[in-house]
C-alpha cells in the first residue's frame, strides 16, 4: 500500500502537501484520498465523467490505465502533483 508523508508547502497556504511513496498507482490514489478524508462518491462526483464505480475500479487496479485527465483531476482535488501520484521520480 502507498504511504502518505505530509510536509509543509509554502504554496499550499497551510493546507500541507503530500509526498506519496510506495505501492502501485492504485495504492497511492486510494492512500491519498483516504489521508485527505475524501469519500469515494464525493471525489468521483467532482470529476466530469467519473463514477464512484469507476474510481473504485482505478483504486483496486481493475482499471489498469486511467486517463491522464482523470489522474490530473485527482491530483488537483488532492492537492498533490501528478508526478507525486505517478511516482515518476522513483528510480
């Protein structure tokens, strides 16, 4: 499962910023949603074209390739970068 590490970020005006490490994209998406205290339905409802079932499928790995639009929208809602979610900086 992904791990959420909170750090202070001057650009977030006290809201904090999450660094996400480990696990799959699905694990990281679920971990950051839960760490932020967001419900599945409310989160999915904030993104055009995404149902709660669709988000659940992404978070459980049943949907292997979510669109970049969906990943970007989730990153914006969670106040994290797309890079953090994709873990692109991992070697």
